[in-house]
């Protein structure tokens, strides 16, 4: 996590002479045109001609291909390099990204890396939530970029990927072919070329646009901050349902190098499941995960901070005593976590050399069980204490 991730939002610029960017007519036309078709022609054709079951299945396939190409491809693979993917998978994601019409991999990742480096900075974060919901949702894309030169200095690594370079060079062609020709062909194969263009093309594009845009907007306004309050990112399971698991945004901003967003089994994160499934097929490697003790320490620190704020806000009796108890329990939890983590790491290293150090591995394993038991007890103590201030 960079230092910028921990900083509070910076105040808006007071430069009254700052020029107001002009409207990007090409982007505005795409948004307006596709939205009008989705709101008028798509339902009209549905009432007059109808869409077959096969067409709706194809629509779902295109939605997931489109969405996962952004979340698993543009975002977690290329922007954050949380894992490595086979060239065939990268090509599928590159074409799916063009289908999504959210710009080329190079441009998308350059903006996104700036977003993480300068989160909430009103001038340097491309889609800063500090400028308002609609600006971060889609308004930032309507600005005229001609006045300022795009900065690609943060994606030099991606310029070494031939698939990224190829997609950037042929992006417009790929976007047109996938959105018009491919959707119409699939529709024709299902017996309805026009229905394919309307459903797989226009409706899918409008819905996929806004579900992705929710990550930049809604996920910075609505939800909880269980891992860090250093920026406006929020965790929200409802948003995760529409964004292929990206709704656990506070976790992502705190631990951006982790290939997961939803780390618990019950959290909906199909992007994580896809990446994991690809790894079972040797199509994805080097999946990065943040150490569990670091995640737990961050969560405990946030719980400590909330409890402190509640105690001070409501001026509880014996305030100082409560604060001392909290600090003591927190320190004991962190100490137990660190001891468990150190022992676990030692045990895992011994397992690699099990023949020579079998006796030591057994001894360490026994110690690890004892530390796990002590850690579980400390977790329960901490939970009972902090629940009073939840």
C-alpha cells in the first residue's frame, strides 16, 4: 500500500482561473446514443418480436465476458498485476475489453494507476469521488482531453506486453467488430440478427458501462470501511453483486496487490473464482495474496479506532480506563498474531525439508497449535470488547 493510499482527501483547488474543460462530443454521443436505443428500441422489439431463451443465455454470456474482461483482465491482471495469465487468456480479455468500450488497456490502466496513487485528490485522481457522485461515475470521461497530454509513464511495463500493444493499436476496429458484427452474427445463428444486435450489443453495453462505473462512484460513497479510512473507498456486498465482486472496494484500496476482493467464502467475487479456476488449469500463475495476519491487524486497528471515537464521543464513565483496556487488548491481539505468524512461517519452511527435520517440524506443529488456541482466545476477548462499541 502506497503512502498516498493512507492520506486523507485533499481539499478542492481554489484556482478560480482554472479553465473549464470542453465536452467530449464523441463520448457523449456514444453514451447518449446507446442509452436511447437501450431504453426505446430494445423494449419495443421485445414487445413486438420477443427474444428467445437462447438469446437471453447469450446475453448473460456476453455480460460476463464483457465484465470479467474488465475486472479480471484490465483491473486485476494488467493494472495491479495480481497474477500472471496465459497468452490465450490475455487475448480473450483484450477482445472482451474492446467489447466493453471502456478504452484500450493502456489508457484504462494508466488512469487507474493514477487513481490509486492519488486517490481522492481532486486534481490528480482522474475520477476523484471528491468531485461528486456523477463526476466519478461518468462525468470525468466527458472532459476534453485535448487540453492536457495523457501521462503513460506509469505503464511502461505494459508496453512490453505484445497483446496490450496489439489491442491498443487496433482498439477501434476491435470495438466496432465485437459490438456490431459479432453480436449480429451470434443473433443470426440464434435466428434473430436484429435481436442479437439490440440485446447483445446495445443493452449489454449500457448495463456493463454502468456496473463498471459503480466501482468508481458508488463504491466510494456507500458502504463500510473495515480495513482503512485513509480514503473514501467502501466495502459493500450489494455493489459486489453488480460488479463481479469489485464491491469490496475498501479491501482493494487497502491491499491492491491481492488478486481477491472478497476474501471470505461467503463474499460474492466471481472474478476471484475465475482467476482461481484458471490457476487450476495452469492458465493463471503467481496469484498474490496478502498475509492473513496483516489483514487481521488492519481490521483490528479500525475496530480500535471506532471504539476510541465512540468512547470519546459519548463521554463514557471511566473513559481513560476504557481506553487503557482497549489498548491493552489490542496489543495482546497483535502480539498473539505475530507469534502465530512467525511460528506458522517457520513450520511451512520446515515442511519443505521434511526428511531432514521431521522431528523439528512435529515440535513446531505442536507449538503452532498452542499458539492458534491462544490466538483464538485473544480474538474472542477482542470481539466481546469491541462489539460493545460497534
